[in-house]
């Protein structure tokens, strides 16, 4: 039985297990499949040249590639409310408008190209925190945002290596802080993993 008060259009009836292309109804097995396939697709993305400019369509394509083997909603903006812990993310009716606003700002800043490193880190933290607060997808937001950041910085002449962070909780905690309007920890983390 679902631990949530409402039924999600993305889940099997009476459960909190996402409807998936394998029709797996065991949460642990589904998470393992999701991990294996998204890591495979992530490695493929890392071998390719990123789209330039890295616009909204490129961002949606990252999500689509990462989760295409597992979920039918890969690459689609979510259509229902979601939350984690005490944090509720953007209402679905506002996602597209805010996503376009974020990418309009990013375009106005020339996708962070030719920014000095300190300014680049500050602005990247801002854009990542905005995308995280929006949480535009039903699942796979963190992975998509991190891969987006890697590709964005590659186009800007930098390398960003999330693998340097040995404890995944550090990334999660930095994004939780940013959700609460404090990017200090996220900026510090980015400073550690960005190289020319």
C-alpha cells in the first residue's frame, strides 16, 4: 500500500512504485535497474560532444537519454506535485514558464562562457539551485541537473567532475541548503570539483 496520501499518476495503483518499462513492482529491483541503465547512458553522454548552446531542449534531452530505458516519462516535464522531506517543489503548471525563464537568463549570460572562475562558480550555483527548486521531472532530477552542469561547463572550457565528491550526502546537503536560499555549501563544493 502507498505511504502517500494521494495516488500518483506515475505510480502503480496503491503503491509508490513508479510505472516502468520493465513492469517491475519491487522498489529495490527498480532502483537497481534505474541505477544500471542510467549509469550506462551517463557514460554514453560523457563520450559525446555536448549540444551548444545547452538550451531547454538539450536539458530535456539529457533527462530523456538518462532514463529512456526505464521510465515512459523520460524527457517529459512532470504533471503533478512532488516533495522530498519538508520541501515541496514547483507546481506543475509553473514548471515550463520558470524553466524558460532560467534558460533565458542562462542565454543572456552566454551560457557562462568566458566567465572568470569565481563568477562562473557563483552563477553556476545559482542556476543549479534554481533547477533543483523547480524539480521539473518526476524522477531523475539530480542526475539530469548534474549532467547538465558537466556539459555546460565543458562548453565553457572547464571540467566538472562530480565523482570527486566521495560522499553523495555532501551533494544532497549542498542542494538542500540551496533550496533554502543558501548557496555557500554548493559554491564550496563546486570550487572543489571544477578545473580548467
